[in-house]
């Protein structure tokens, strides 16, 4: 594993946002949802997330998630993904979302 400096880590904008919209995303190569996430002062952004195995749209609305918000936009099928939703893979390779233990203000930075 390559080591990075503290300065490198500080460049990554890991921020929390609240999921405010969820849409099915049938055009994605792998099963996914389109998520609209509110980052407070950083605005709302869209992302694609391959999280359909563990989460329903109803479970996602209002949930806070941790995202990288300073990557360039990425075209995924017909969606311009504006942030990266973070998570971990479980024993089956399915994604489990990174979230916060308690609610914090949207746009809060991981420190």
C-alpha cells in the first residue's frame, strides 16, 4: 500500500449529505440507483450508487451518506455523476454505505 502525506489527504473533500431523491437507474451497467444528495452550502448533487442489494429507495430517503465531492464529473450512462458515494464491500461483494453515527449538518467534512 502506498503511503500518502497529510497534505494529500486534506485535498479529498469527504463530506456528509442527506439523500433527498432516489431513482431507479436501468441504464447503468450494474444495478444502481440515481441519488440526489443535499450537501448544504455545497448544494445538491447527483450520483450513481450500486447499492440496490442492501437498500430500497424508501430506506435511502433522509439518510446521511459520506461522499467525495471534489472529483470531476463522471459520465455514467445518461447521468453526470457529481460526487462519489462511499461504502465498503461485504463478504458477498455488495456495497454497504459509509454513514454517520449521529446526524450532523449537511456539508460537514470528515476530519
